[in-house]
């Protein structure tokens, strides 16, 4: 089995960002504030690296359509839309969490930080699942524009 290089690398970075969010969460529970700050910033860098690779691939190459059986395509599509909604929400929460932490707005940071982490864990898990469905469990379909990959069509 030959895995596509860019989707594999980008999925690695999103999983790595979630791992570092978990480490940062443990650090703040132990009141290791400076380590937490550095770890969470690194998690943000990994998420941004994922996003840069993903957007670049989407713009220059396109997206891979689901290549699995037609009878489960609708379930994959619903799952993918759920993942995209989670990822968008997680990105917004992540930006607000990082910004509020850096600006020392700890009231807001403490309020939304745990929610951000949970959203990000689910984003990473569903992102890895999308990768597995597209490239490991089934052979990817044709590479096409993002709209055709999500909604189907020629």
C-alpha cells in the first residue's frame, strides 16, 4: 500500500497538535504555567502547519473524493461535514484561546480553554478517521476540487 505523502504528513501534524494539547492540559493541571504556554504554542504551530499543507494541497492539487463503496458514501459525507464543522469551530476557539492566554486575559482563557481542547481532540480524531477512510481502508477516489470531493459529481 502506497500512502500519499502530503495527506500523510498533514494528518501527522494534526495528530501531533492534539497530543501536545493533551500534554499542555496536563501541565496546566500541575500549575506548570510556562511549560503549558510553550507546549500550547507548539500545538498551535503544528495545527498551523497542518492547515498550511492542507490549503496548499487543496489549491494546487485538489481534494481526494471518497473511493469506498457507494452504499456508505452518504455516511462518509455526513461524517466529513461534521469533521469540517468541528475543525472550523476548533480553529476559531483555538485562536481565541491562544490570543487570550498570550494577552493574559485569564478569565476568558480559563473559561474556553477546556472546551477548545475537547473540540480539538475530536477534530484530530475525526481528521485521522477521514484520512483512514480515504487512503487506508479504501483507495482514494479521483482528486478533484474540494466542492466535488465533498458533494460528489463530475
